[in-house]
């Protein structure tokens, strides 16, 4: 499995991906799932991938080949949504080529983020079928892979209008919570920060044994334990006796 | 969907179930998923159910019919694991009767908890195939249905060796977090508390508009926000520059 997330913030975009891949429990490896394309000075694309690794790699190779060939490519699209449709076409084509043997196991799902020219930067989710959705204005984040364990943290970031630095810490909290709950998600973690108008990505890798991650988990644990001790008492008015069921006797 | 959980504590057992059922998004209803059988003074069984509602109801009806018929029933088993195998046989039979039209959609999964005689009380998960597992000593809780969103809370309760009262609040925290994240899980919530040796269940219903639930969510939100503001800064030593990828050019 995989966990990748992307957030759209006032200052720009934030991307975070784990690197663990597994084909069965005894074939665990480390692969990048955060990929950057900067084919021209006026455009930057970030791809995050979940699903079939072979499909993902062939899609990346085709994107690279198309850029070199000079035909339709990430360098010719005029809008981010056109890049999403282009990526979706490649992805569904590659998956279809292997569907006879793999079926839906050949599928890959992508988050595509970035900026084309002066357009507002955005993040889009590209489905295996080749279509896409944007993130919503109310919940400006996207997740792919093992999305459930860490969702509450992203809701928190959104509700509190976190700035880029805080959003980064919250994204890593969401990632750490997911990795604690699910062995198929694991470090190192690849972080990408895009500031609007820069057409450049700052990216960094955070190791699993990073002191920062330990401190982060400590802070969460301390506050969760504090919350646990502060939980309110159930008052008699809060509960009702559960009536016996009407079952035939 | 559904979310049911059960915890094995030093003092006894704790059960919590939501009540929302849905057959499609426009057929949402409220059904009990926490069921109690006390066929004799020396035994008590709690059933929690997830999956096909029709299968669940037929299983409950068959259990009741068997108790009245006087043959093999929850009143004749000598151990909790025998009750689990009996329940598993009923459940897999009912599902098989409808498999021609429904396939795996006819399946139901159960948590069975309780105490038979002087045996230690326990909780077991009964699979649609009819077999069962106990909860582990290291993580003495079980979940069925929509299990991922609320798992971190149960881990917390286990790690901190919560007593029955605290465990109840943590179970409701796990439930509230799940309901916030997933529309298919919702109130009212049915809580069952079993104290070892009592062979009786205290059970109560907590309404969605209960002041307690509001206070609970407030405490969590306050502490999560406090944790967010206390998160450590990323130091330069914690991150490494992410190298460019080796892609063909």
C-alpha cells in the first residue's frame, strides 16, 4: 500500500509521500512516489502515485519520452486540467495493456499538482479510468492509498487554516499516525513544498529515524493522554436505558 | 457500513456499536447492532454485527428459535469458543442460502463476547466463513465494520491500561471520530458494560444530540489544537535534500 497526500494552502501547495512498496509481505521495498517535472520555466508538475508500481513507472517513462519527442507533452498543455487528462490517458492506456493478465491490479491512481503559467496552483486526483477531480474549497486536500488512518489530522489543518510550516508538521503527523497503524506505509518520507508563482519545488527527505519524527510522536502522545484524562464524565441525563429487543420468543 | 468495537479490560468487557444502516445512500435507517442473550443464570452473550442486515436478523432469529427448541443452542455450549463456532455455523449457513443471488454481499461478521460459567470472559471475532479468533493479549480489543478511522484511540486506551470508566469514554471518542469521518457510521450509540462474574450486562443508549458527546468532541478538539501548536520545528539535521530521480532523458 501507500499513503500520499497533498494540500492546497494560501501560500501554495504541500505534498507528502511515503516510500514503502510491497508485493506481498515478503517483498517490501523502498521507491519514490513523489515525482517532479519542470519541463519549462513557466510550469511545474508534481506527481504522486499509488497502485501498481510497474504501471506507475511506465507512465513516468512515457511522460519523459513525450517531453523529448516534442509532440503532446507536459510542455504543451495550457492548463493543469489538460495535464491531468494527458496523465489519465497514459495511465489508463498502460493499465489496459496489462489488464488481460492483471485486471484492476494493473491500475494506478495519481495526485497531480503544480502550476502552469499564471494560473492558480492546484491539486487534482487522476483516477485509473483517466478522469480527474479537483480538491474542494471546503476540504482543500487530497489523499491516495491508505487514506483513513490519517484523515483526522488533515481535517484539523484545514479547519485551523494552518500556514505552510504548520501544515507540513500536520502532514507529517498524519503520515506518522498512518505508519503506526499500518505496516504497508513507512519511511523515509518525501516532502515537497511549492510556493505560488515560483515554478520550483523545494523537496526534502525525512528519514524514519529522524529526531524530528520522534519528537512529533511524543508531542501527540502527550496531548492525547492529556485529552484522555480530561474527558468529561457521562451524566445520567446523557444516557437512556436500552430497551429489550422485540424478538420472537 | 457499521462500526462496532469491543474491549477486554481487567474489570470485564466493554461493547460499543453504532446504529446506522444503509442500503445505498438513500436508504439509511437505524438498527440495533448490539444484541444480548442471557439464556441462563450462568451465562451471558453479547453479539455485535456488521455486514448484511438480513443475514444478521435471520441469525438472531435462529439463535432464538434454537433456544426455545431445546437442542443445541447458546444454552448448551460449555465454552465461549463453542458459542463462536455455533454462531459461525449459523452465519455461514444463512449467507450460503443467499449466496446464489448475493455472493459475498450476503456475508455478516460478528463480535461475540461474554462469559460462560466461571470461565474468564472474552471477546471473539466470528468470520463469515464460520471460524473465529480471540483478541490478542497485547491488543485486547476487536473492531468490525469501518475500523480504521478510530483505531488510534483504542491503541491509546490499551497502552495506558484504562479502567472501565475511562475505556468507555475512549470507546466513545473512537466512535465519534469515525462518525465525523464517515457518513455511514452514526448515532445513537449502544454501550454495553459487562463486569466479570456478573452474568448481566449494563446497557445504555447515547443519543447523537447528547451533551456528553458535544463535550467529548470539544475536549478532543481543544487538545488536538494544543498539540498542533506544540509540534516541534523541523531542524536542518532532520531533513536531507531529495536527489533528482534517475530517469532516462
